[in-house]
C-alpha cells in the first residue's frame, strides 16, 4: 500500500516540536539497552500517522517509512532507518496509556488556546478497539488490552458497551463545550450525557436507535406518513417539516439523500433541551437495483 508524504509547509515542524516537548517529559518504559529510536520520535510518529488516518500499528510503521527525509527529521529520527511494526508493538504494550493521553490532551488544548473557531465544532464520541495490539489474558479470557474512546484509553475486561458508557462522563467533563456539538451513534444517546453537555454550554446531535425505544417510537411516528400514502392522506398537517436533498454519482452508483427536520416534537418529548429532530432517507441505484435506507 502506498502512503503519500505529508505536507512540507513550515507549520509541520512547529507542530512536531510541540509534540516532542510534550513527550520528552514521559518516562521511557523501555530498557536502556537497545534503545535505537528516541521515545519522543516514536510517539510523534504515532500521533502524526493516526492524524493522517493510518490507524493500525502496521499502518503507522508503513506511513513513517514512506515519508521524505525532511519529514523524518522533523519527526525526530536522525538515521535512514525507521521503526518497524514490532518496535511500535513493544513500546505500546509497555506505555502508560493514561499519562500519555493526559499529556497529549494538555498539549493540544494549549495549542488551540487563543484560536478562533468558525462556527460550532463537532466532537465525535465513539468507542473503537485498538487494532493491531498484542492480546492480553484476563479472568474472562483473552482480550485486547486497550480500548479507545476518543482520546481516553479504557481497559476492557467485560462488556464493551458498559465500559464505554462508564467512561463517557469523565471524557465529556475534560472538554470545553462552549461552541461545540457532541455527535455520535447510539452510544452517547443517553439522557444524562445529553444533559451534561447542555449544562456545560454545548449542543448534541446523536443517532436514536432501539436502546431508547420510547424516543425512537415518537420520532419514527412523526415521520411515518412519508412512507405511507394512506397515512399521509389521513394525517393532520404538520406545522414544521423542512427538507434538504443532495445527490451523488460515482463508481457506478447514484445516491440521493433527503434530510427532513421538524420542531413539532420540541414541546412533547421528555428529553434534555431537545431541538429539531430529523430523519435521513437514502435511495441509491447500484448494479441495476434500487435500494433504500432510513435513519
């Protein structure tokens, strides 16, 4: 797989320098003998590669090897050889994840201080198992030792969803929610989490699924007339029903998305600071067949 080099604009070395300063204070978990690469360089490489959407340990190593010499120097590597996947594996298995996450969060917060955001900033919260990690034994059996919920590491020994839900409140409390919007799948669609974000000055846009059956029923009923002509003819006119349509064509596929939003449930739903609810209807043509989906 080919990985494109990153931009060589002057801002890149400055960003790397900030990461170097952050990671220089971290204790090195490796033995002194055989340390071929600086700890700060390895961690800076990992952060830069993940920001470039290369998420597994193998992808991080391959991304680093594909970079030009000036980028390698900016990352903190002085020789011609870049670390292999096994080198990163061993480091990540020994690294203090909580301290690493705390220092990285502090550095990024300081870097953003004083900047002006253009409009609301989305903050996506989702749990993902860290792929490519060495498995570790637990009382319940073998499990991947680190589970990532946004920037917060979670040690999972039982139910994944329960571990995520237990961690989300602490994660939300670490963020400044002024001018930010919480987004996510069904995981953050919890009354307490939405209330926490609203109380902190933020907003939320979350997907409603079967884990909130009453809320899902009310919203689905509001939009049910769109798929049922008889129901539509018998229904009272709604006060607010707005649409936006986009169309995409490519790779032998045509897709139309219709977003429908309504404020008709604002005074009805028992949910924190509820605003317009919406549904997304997708219709696409693929290989001569018409398919549809609704969220």
